[in-house]
C-alpha cells in the first residue's frame, strides 16, 4: 500500500509526544513536574494512533491471521527481552517471564492483537451499531472489579471506540468531514479551553481515568459513579482534541515523515532507554536542560535503535533467501 505523508507526519508527531510524555512522567519525582502535560497529551496520543492503525487495517489486503501472528511474535520477543534487561541489567524487577501482564509500553501490542481479532466482527456489523456499542462497552467495562493490566483488557476496551472510528473512517468519510474550516476552528478553540481547564482544575480527569487500565473501583472507593462520568467526559474531550490534532498535521514531506514510518520500534525501544536513564540517574540537576537533553537523547537513541533493528531484519531475510535459494 502506498504511503501517505500526512499519516506518517501524524504518527511522527504522535510518537514525539509519547516520548515527551514518558520523559515528563518518569522525571516527575526527580524534577517535581506536575501531570498537566501528560493529562492533555493523553487526550489524543493513543487515540489518534489507534484511529490511524484501524484506518489502514480496514483497507489492508494482508490476511488478518498473519498480522495477528506477527504482532504476537513481536510481543513475545520484546516481553522476553525487556524482562531480561530489567531483571539482569537494570535490576529493577525480579526475573519472571509473565506474558499475561505486559511490561510498560508493551500493552499496546496486546491491545492491537485483540483489535485485529475484533475485526472479524467489525467487518460483519454495521457502523450504526458498532460505534455506539463500542462506546457503551468502554463505559461499562469499568464496572468489572477485576479488570486491569492483565492482557491489557481494560485499556483494550477503553480505547476501543477510537479504533472503531478509524475502522469505519473511510466508509463514513470521517477525515473529509472533520477537515472543514468550521470543524477545524471549533475543535481548536475547544481544545484550548480544555487545556486551560486542565491547567486550572487539577482534580478534573484523574490520571487513572486517562491511563484506562483501572476499574472504577480502583479509581474511587467511595463512589463508582464519579469515575464513570469522568470516563464519559474523557471520551468527549478526546474526540475534540483528536480532531483538532488531525487538522493541524501538515501534508508535505519532512523529517517528521521519516520518523512516522518507524513508530512501532521507536515506541518499543524508547521505554527501555528512558528506564535506563532514570534508573542509573543519568540526569542533570538543571530541570529544563536535563529534561531537554533526556528527550533529545531518547529520540536519537530510539531512532538509531530502530535503524539497527531494521538492518538486522534485512540481513536476516537476506540470509534466509540465500539459504532457500
């Protein structure tokens, strides 16, 4: 399938936001950061990633089982490598190869496996049923007390509506509809208002709601209705900010386009790199300079790591061709 610069640009910007959000989150105690940036970024980062992934998956001619197996192999490999690295190199966990609870950012792979399986259902159900149903499921799943990080079940259902939107986007011409001048202006203005509210109201939209991996019982032990309403607010705010984000992405080729073509391995490697810097305390005392250097180092090292992985895969495929030839 021919690559489109607009989508690569969107993914490139998103992965930079994700790295920065993780940098600020991991450095929050060391530099005394608030969680305001993470809160705002959490309204569109993963939502847009799932939307774009579903958009192309719906048009893909590649057999679903091959995509599922590829994601599963990637998950099993990286879960093993990261567990070994965290246990024996960084020594921050006990060695335990538990594949049911994904390490750090690897929940994304588990969720994508489920979404590709769900596509067998999506292709048979009308969007008029599936879109509202996905939202209802995302809201109701919080009432299940035991749901959480295991197999990334909670996040899978919480972010499911955004994957569903992406899956039916071409059929509904969603991208064409949201790119009108009126919608663009309105969502940008509303996004600015949402940002100001987040900056001035620290209690609105808790981190646990934004992460999507907790049941309502884990969020509020007094009343589960409050987190239920918060999740509804989270969906509304996410749709608004995500539309505004997609309207601000340029269409032309740039260095961001190149980054956007390699987001999966950048996403997988950035967690290990950031954990290393934080664990080994490779941080400057100056908060601004330290954060900036950590962000730049993470970007450079993840990009280099991605290039190395791709070259290794090319070499591996070449050897297989030589042997089979």
